[in-house]
C-alpha cells in the first residue's frame, strides 16, 4: 500500500510539471520551445510508466483493498489521457518544426490522430477494466453468500435429521404408554 501511495504522489507531481510546461509553451520560442516540447513529451511518457507500475502494485494487493484503488487508478488514467490531449493540442499550435502541407506535417498529423485514438481506446479499456473488476467483486461476494447459505442448509438438514430421530423415539414412547394404559 505504501508503494502505491508513493507512485500516486509521483504521478501527481509529474502531471503538475507537465501542466506547468504546457502553460509556458505557447510563449516559448526557438530552442527553448523545442526543449520544452521534448521534456513535456518525456514527462507524459514517464507519467504513463508510473501509472503502469501503480496498476501492477494494485493487482498484487488483496482483493478487498483493490476496488477503491482501482477507482483512483481510473481517475489517473483519465487525467493522463487529458494531459496527452492537452500536449497534442498545444504542440501543433506552438510548433513551427514543419511547414504546412509537407510530408513531415502530414506524418505529425497522423501521429497526433493515432495518439488521440490510442488515448480514447485506453479510456475505453480503463472503463471496461473497472466494470470487470466490479463484476469480479460482485461474484466474490455472491460466492461468499452462497457458501453461507450452503452451511445454513446443511445445518437445517442436520437439525431435521435430529428431529426425525426425536419424533421416532417419541412415537415409540407414546405407543408404549398407550399399550401400558390400555393393558393395565
């Protein structure tokens, strides 16, 4: 749990650094702008790596601790996706690396479009994972309830068997008393 908290703090710090760079990127020029773009893209990838490590840490935790942390991870994934979109929308507006209508600009456009699609797919997968984890939790709870009901049914069956024996014994005793009363 401590490892997860450390990764969550690191993820938040990286996201804050990326946001601060995004804010100054439109005003940056020349080599400083290029450097900020490279740093921003590298930090977004670092945030992604930290998030993947956090997911692995959560998967290793006991099942009862996972739902709350999975919800937090889903929020982090959404935040990372938003950051990627912000970076993609900020860089083309501030980048003069390629002139319009050049093969490099077209390639950059394809890369941006591919990254956007990847982010959307990642968001969908995150939502699917959250639903599947919730389904697993519901299944685990249902199995626990079924085990409890099974033991209750076994106890009831045993009690009915004991009652059956007691009723049989009571009938023998009553028939013995009836015989004694009528014959004496």
